[in-house]
C-alpha cells in the first residue's frame, strides 16, 4: 500500500454507515455498569468474525487481540456503559430501556473502536506489532479500568490511546492536551448528629442543620484560603438530607459530595482538612460529626507529553487539532496511565445547526454522527503509526 495514512482515512469514511448503525443499536439498548452483557456479546461476535483473538475481562468487558511478530503492543480503549438517565431526545434510535440512556457517548466509542477493528484487520500485514482493543465496562462509577489493569491486560502494553466524544468542541475538531486532562475524583459523606427538638425552641436542641451550613462554607475556605490559587481544586456538597417536618429540628444531617484536583498532594491535604474541620466545628457547636471517603480514589488523567506531540503530528493529516481546556471531570482511563504511558484524546461532536448542543449526562445529549468515522480513523492511525515509530 503506497500511502497507508490516506488508505486508513478513506477506509474509515467507507465504514461510516456501519459505525452509525452500530452506534444506534447500542444507543437503543443501553446497559449500566457491569450489565453490558448484550453489548459485549455483539462486540465479541464482531471481533470473532474479523478473526481477532477474543477474551473476556472485568466481568462484562471484551478484549480483541491482533498478534504481530514483534514484541511490542499498543492498546486502544473504548468504554461501553450507559447512565441511569431517562432520554428526552425525539429520534428513531431513542433508548428503548426505561430510565437508561447513553448520555455520555460510550455507544459512539464502542462503535468507533469496532470501526477501527475493521481497518486494523485489513492492514494487519502492515503492522509491526500487536494490537489490543479494550472494550471496557463500568467507566461510570464502577472503576472498570482498574479491574482491566488488575487482570493483567496491560502487562505487555507499551502505550494506550483512548478517545471521548466531546460536547464542548465543534464537530470534527480533535482535542489533544499535554499533561493533566481530567481531574482526580473522591466521593465523601458527612453525618452530623445533634439533638432533635421543637423548631420553636432551638435553645433546647442542638440543630445539625445550622452546623451543616457552617461546614459547607468552611469547606469552601479550604479552597479559597488554604490551597495555592494556581492549583485547581473543587469541593462540592451535592446532597443535603435532613428533617421531616417544618416544626421539628432533626437529630441528624447527611451530606454527600465530591473532591476534584490535579495534584495528589492537594487532594490529600483537602481530605485531611475536611476531616479536621468536620469534627472540630461540630464539637464546638455541641454536636458530633464524621467525615469519610465513600468511593475509591480515581487519579487524575495525565497525558504523556511525547505521545501528545506524536498524536498531534499524525492526526493533523486527518483534521484540525486544537488544545482543549482541562476539565475537573474524572475518568478511570487514569488507571491505565498509572500502568503504562498513554494519551486521552477528545473528538468534537457539537453541532448547533443540528441542535446537538447539550452537555454530557443531559437527557438530550446526542452526538453528530457525521464525524464518528473520524474516531475510527484516529484509533487506527495512532495504532499503526505508533507501531511503525517503534522499529
């Protein structure tokens, strides 16, 4: 093949209808974390038909392997799970599962990686190493990537690439950023126990609600007065539950929230200070309170600088490459990056003319299907060029 780059791009365009067809099928039948049985069966069948070695991973995940003669392996990752969201789009391929929706684009990721599977199989004689296609379950809160790593899938992987369709970028723009791309994530719970009483006699009770209000404000002062302003950090109290009636001071308050940062030292400091402030503030106001982390820590997603430059050079032949802003959202792709070098790329799918303007996790989230072929091309180009560059 004289110009394999052009061949890959043209092949991806020809697969456009297939990619859209697969994406719509996955969209109509969304499955939540570790429930992706239908999706993984379809993926397994598609890979088997193409001649890939297929293995199960992380309960409902699938890995397709294309083995080469050299001991070098590149991995490509797509997540498969949906969200517990009721879809509000009026489209023929609307979710047929009540209360579940692909509101983050993982249906597109799965379809794009299947498209790349076709391309890579077609050019397999030109590949200088092995390919692993990781169809990962449970990105949305299930730490599926961590399980994939724990089961040894990345033990022989030299580099990994992932793509996310991106509602913040216009359709067709390719976003590549060196260094921190997405933040770390912690979930926390605070329980404040006071003493209930009549709302008309607060002096005879210990009101946990006013203590909760003080704590919410005190947590924000950690960010504004104790953290370097050049270090991004977020503390959000997202749920406050208390009380049963207008005239009763409750016994306790429960608060739930999240902590985000790009620096583990900052994260550790925030966790320490929130624990201290919670217990001491409550004690000073005659109550008891406990702060605890309720979900396993998800590290920040930090892109390899050399791979970012490599990808920028390769993908500039495909479309316009821009540098997206980092986000305080989190991604379990970060667990792969703790195991091997890698790069997390975003593909713009926002199209105002088509009304595709809603953010991720919104009931009306959608993707511009006309650019999904680009995702397949990105996957295939990066895999081919990375193996070629490692001769």
